[in-house]
C-alpha cells in the first residue's frame, strides 16, 4: 500500500506531515471539507476540485493529504457501468481502511480528465462547508456538482418509502414465523402426549395413581 503523496507524479500538494508544501494553495474558509463516513477523519477538501461525475456518483480532486489516504498497490478493472473498461487503484482512509474511491490509470476518452487524480465515492463521505468567500484558487464547484453529495428530498422520500415497505414485509414474515413455531410446538406437545399414552405400562401406571 502507498500513501497519497507517492501516487500521482508530484501532483499532490500535501506532504506526509500534514503541512502544506511549497506552492500549494492554502485551504480557504469557504472550502468543502470531506470526512470519512466510517470514522469521520477529515480526508480532503474542495480547493483542488476537478469535476463531479453524476453517472458514477463521484467527484474528483487533483490532490488529497498524504497522511489521510492509503492507495492500493493493486490495479483493478471495471467490468460494467459508466467507467466500463477503466483500470484503477482503490484508495482508503488511512485511519480505518474504509474504501473512499479510485485513482483511474486508464479510462474511456470521456473520462480522460479523471486520470491519475483522486475520484471519491460520494456515498463514502460526509461533508460540510465553512465560510462564504470564494476559494483562493477560483470559483467554487457549481451547486449541481454537489447534488451527488446531498440527495434531493424526493429521492430521500422514495428511499424511506422503500425502507418502510421492506420493514413491513420483514415484520409480516416474522409474525408468520412466530405463528408457525407456536403451531409446531403445539403439535409436538400433542404428539408427545399421544406417544406417552401408547407406551407399555402407561395405562396401569395411570390406574394405580
């Protein structure tokens, strides 16, 4: 496994001590800060924003702090979806090893601008924005870019409806199982009593009592 600072041929502007190296753009108070969803470690910010890719529910940054990201040494190939045929190295949170995204090494032509950068899976992160000024290195990403980071209310409502349906279905299945178990216990008790009455000597034992 390698650290972020070793992966991209000098594109990463952060060093392993978490200090901004010479020539790097300082984090502006209006930056979007991204945290690992699993452990809440801060893993990146939006000051080196490249683009969002709604088809993949991802966004891409030019760089990420070297001490928060660990990059896999193995290459994988995408076999379906919008990035079909791409090869990539996964990267994870250095604190908890939660997978955060991919660094594409080869891509279809329409994803060429993602290559060798940090493409984060939006569902693997939490995010928040601080301040209100424009970032030092240009205008912030468009609101439409951040749509992948915050689902629309209708989408949330649809997901909740699906979850409610699943929960109700599970509840019905549990109730049915409980009924079947109770019935099975009753049948076992009846069969046990019937078998006991058929045993030799059971009748004489009852008469003596």
